[in-house]
């Protein structure tokens, strides 16, 4: 397995970048899954992380954004197409990138021995209905739970149940009352299911003001 030569990293950052890119390309070309890819980088002391949806290779104090490495991001997407039959939209608000952050959290909690035992579809639904941090909270609950059977598959099912309960317990958004056109201040009369605005009328002879069949005396002008 490829390992970064720590002796050469005392040189400037450019040398470290060359070593890290070499390790990245080796892991990309020799891995048959995303889990294996992340695990090989981890063995080389390189962390694959997402910052605001952007893939970053982090080695000690050095961070290298794949967008800034010519050809690196397309190569990664080609690998995802090979591994999982789909590409990933690496943008801040993409559901794929948010789901990938959750997958990386799962791998870390599983000591890089297990990836989520299902496609990204469930995760994308969860991060759409909840935010990433709440999905990670659900994952933390699932990993703390004692007595779960079925290994990681059973723990994943428990995690999905926690997420679904969080979604169901979310407060419902109040429905906004549609604005009424030509709304008139004052009382209205119900007439065969319709609302008919009523205007006060003055009886000239008595100075009496009538309103919805009720009357009151008022001073004549």
C-alpha cells in the first residue's frame, strides 16, 4: 500500500502537495469502493473531508482543495461513476455532497471498517428533510445504543428509525391564509354561504344609523 514519505515533507509545501497527490491518485486507481479509497488515504495519514461541499485532502497542517488540482475532481467523479454508477455534485447545497458528509461520519465511527449498507437515496432524503447536523445527531444516537443486533446493518436500520422519528416530530409549518381581494372593513352578512360586505346606512328622517338589522341613535349633523 502506498505511504507518504514523511522524510520528504520537511521540504516546502509544494513537496508535500506532490506526495499527497501521488497518494490520492494511487488510492483512486486501486480502490474498488469509496470506503476502500478513504481507508487507503487514512493509512497514508491523509483525511478526505468536505468543506462546504468541496473535497479537500488534509495532511497535518496542509490542506489541498481538489478543485485547485488540475484533473483531480473529474477523476474523483469518474471513480464514483465506477464505484456506484453515479456522479456527485460537489457544491455547498447539493444533497449528494451533504449525504457524502454523513457517509464520512459513519465511516469514522465504524473505524473505516464499514460504509453505510445502502445507497445514498435514504441519506439524501434525510438531509433534505433534516439538516446535516441533525442527521449526524441521529447517527450518534444509533452508535451509542446498546443491544442492537445484526451488526452495522442493524445499527443502520436503527439510525433510519431515529431519522424518521425526527422528521415526524418536526413542527408543521402553519398554512398561510390566502389574501382576500377587495377586503372591506366592518361587519359582513352571511348569505347562502357568501360573505357580503355591509355598509352602514343612515335614515334621513330620524338620523338613525342601521347596521346588520340593529340600530342605535346618533346625533343628526
